[in-house]
C-alpha cells in the first residue's frame, strides 16, 4: 500500500486534488469578494468603507472582539491549566465539552444566551433591577463572542503545558523559588506562544461572528450594530458592493492575524 501511495501518479493526483480544492472553495471566493468590492471603482469603495454607519460598526466590532479575546486568554489559560495539571472526577467530560461551541450552530449559542440572560430570565430581571441590561447591549455581544471562540486558547495552551518538562519546575523549587515565581518565570514563558496565538485566533473568529450575535445584539447603528450584521443588512438591501467593501476590511485584518499567528507559533517552536 505504501509503495502504491508513493507512486508518482498517486502523488500528482493528491496534489492536484488539494490545489483544486483550495482554488474552488477558498481562493476563488476570496478573490471574488475583493473583485466585487472594487467593481464600482476606488471612490465607491472608499465611500462604502467610510460610511458613518459602516465605520462605527467596524470599530465597535474591533473593540468587542478585542474584549472577548482578552477574556478568553485569561479564562482559557486557567481552564487549560486545570485540565492538564489537575485530576478530578468528570475531567474527561469537561475536556470534551470544551469543543462544544465548535459543534453547535452559533445561532443555538445565541438562543441560549437570549434565554439565560434575556429580560424574561431571572438574571436579566436582576440586572434590570440594578439599572442595566445585558441582552441587546454590548455585554451580550461580548458573551456571544466569548462563547463561540471559547476553545481556541484552551486547545492552544494544553499541548504546550503537556510538553513542559517537570524537572524544570522541580529545579526551580529546589533553588528556593516560590510557586508564584515558578509559574511566571518557568511555566508562563512556555505557555505564552499558545496564549497569544489562541487569543489572536479568537479575535479573528469573533470579528466575523454572525449567528450568535444577531440574536442578542439589538442591531442599533452606532451602538450594537456589528460588522457582520451590517454586511448582512447591506446584502438584504441589494447593496452588495458596500457589503463587499466592509468584508474586505475584515478579510484583510484576518489575513494579517493569521500571518502573525503563524509567526508566533514558528518562533515558539524554534525557541
């Protein structure tokens, strides 16, 4: 079987299939978005991007996605640590549940947030009694973004924790270092590439989230209208050039983030 797979014909066939897959399902759609965004000229593209509603939607998305990424970096690092270093009943089940946001439709996640934190829930009623609301306001958008990007930091940190040589921590403790100092000087530097790359992937994913956000945002221009919902509205209004222009901004930013993630991961492996 191995001899058959190493045959030049099979190798050429696999490579051609892979290239065709990327061409049809990745490259051509991306090129189509870039082409359509500039189809009406650079002036129209600039007007679409600098439209006040579009610009506010993009800035709001960046702020909320950054907040969600920071939350994920903190919580994800702690959860990854617990799942690797601690042994307790139900650990295997919890570890499998980490990937649940990847398996669930994002609209289901949005519905869960709406039911648990909405005005009719006891949490929403308690928040209303204190003078603030969660659903249809930025906090609900951040929660939705955190939910859909939850696994990224955890899954990036876990293998790095598992690869840390216990003898390094033991040597540091033998030399008199406290547990606090061992963590920040021995463990954290090894985990940092995973934390950064996972956080950037979470940020990139949060930028494009639609299904969970659209149910809990309220979609008020300038206040709770995020870029993905704005793009959907532009398509529904038959203004595809404007939708493509904002999409290009998000795509370009995502490409930059992916390049940085690859650089961070490569540098972490070389250290």
